[in-house]
C-alpha cells in the first residue's frame, strides 16, 4: 500500500516567521511563508503524491507522459511555496507564481482526462455519487469530529479526577490541522484503489478543488495589491513615515531621542535649502548621477520634470 511519508514535522514552517522575528532586529514589512497550513498547498500535496503513485503503478516508466505528469503535479505544489516565500518582497512575483501553479494543475487535469479517454474509461460527472463522495470528505470528517467532541463534552465526569492529568490530543477543527499522512488516509480508499479509473477520477476531483482554492487565493492577492499596493509602494510609505517621525522628534524640544537623528535631520534640512530650481522651467531639481558620456559617474542637478524639461545645473 502506497502512502506518503509522515510530514507532521512539516508544521514547523508555521512558526518560521515568529522564529525569524525573534532573531531579527526588526520585523519584516511584509510577512511570508506559512504556506504549509494553507488548504491549497495541502490539496496539491495530495495531488502530487497521488500522481506519483499513479504513474508508478499504471504507466510505463519510459513514457514521456510520466515525467510530464509528475512535473506538472510538482509545479502545482512547489510554486505555491515559492510564491508564499516571495511575498515578503514582491506582490507581482507571488501572483505570477500562484498563476503558474494554477496553470500546471490545468495541464495535469488534461493528462488525467486524456488517460481515461484513450482507454475508454468512464469520467465521473461532477454531480455523480462517486465525485460527490470525494468532494464531501472534509465535511464528513468535520461532522465526525464534531460528534466525537459533543460526546466527550456530555460524558459522565465521575472519573474526571483520574484523567485530569492526561494530555488531550490537539484540537483538530479542520483538515489543515492534520499531518500529510493523516490527510492521505481520508482519501486512501480512492487514491490506493486497484482500478486506475477510480484513482484518476478521484485525483481529478482533487484538482478541481485545488483550482477553486487557487482562484480564491489569486482574487485575494489581487484585491490586496489594489488596496494596499505592492512591496515597493509600502516600503516607500514606511520610509516617508519614518522621516516624518524624525522630523517631528527634531522639532520637539522635550524629546530626548538620539541626537544623531536630529543632526541627520538638520543635514537633510540644510541640503533641502541648497536644492536649486530649474533654470528653464522653474521646477525643483533632483541630484542625479551621469550614467554615460565623458562625465560618467559625476553628479549634477537635473530637472524633476524630465523628460518634458531637460534642464540641468552643476553641483
């Protein structure tokens, strides 16, 4: 019987950010990681494992299709992880990688459908009893868990004293709280079935679920980008806010903050008074560095209205 390795230790990723924050002098502007606890990553892990075992059992190892299917399943999983890690410095990179994961699963979906069609095997309809049974696994598990919890809450407490020192198992309120092996066991009846059609159809159901989750994830990332801006915008906003805090501290005589901050602010104030206006249009000028020509590397004042105005002035 094929089973994925027990990855309960994978949950250590959930505390990655807190551990990094303890070691880091300052908190990161944007969080990253935590992907192992997401339903999309966990579902694609099931898909990757199921595809690996499916190809191992039912396809010729020399066939190109084997490599293509396994790589597509792997891409659907790995790009979620890579996108989550990239979130700390680039919203666009995160969006792009999650889109790649979504596209890889579509490619894998077609491979499974082709396998069934070429062998004249049935494809489960979305509303068929078989497909409904696979889709309802999370709901059935939550129902059983709730019934068990209710029974435990209403049981006789006469032996409470004898058991009060025993450690209860963690409160697993969702499939995301399970290990990879425990989650696999819930679908093992289909994913380890002797018939290839059952395995393929069950994996197709999981792919549709993962695609739905990724569509929701992409929509949320797009909304966050529109409302909060990207990393560069947030970084610039934080820099402006920090300058304003320093400026306010320098103006407050009762503030006993670091004198170096105040002297730094004074230097910036002196510099701002020396910034000239453009001789051609009157706009404020900015300090720039020549990137080409005989003066490469030299600084000069350039008009902020460039390229409409090409006024310059020597430093």
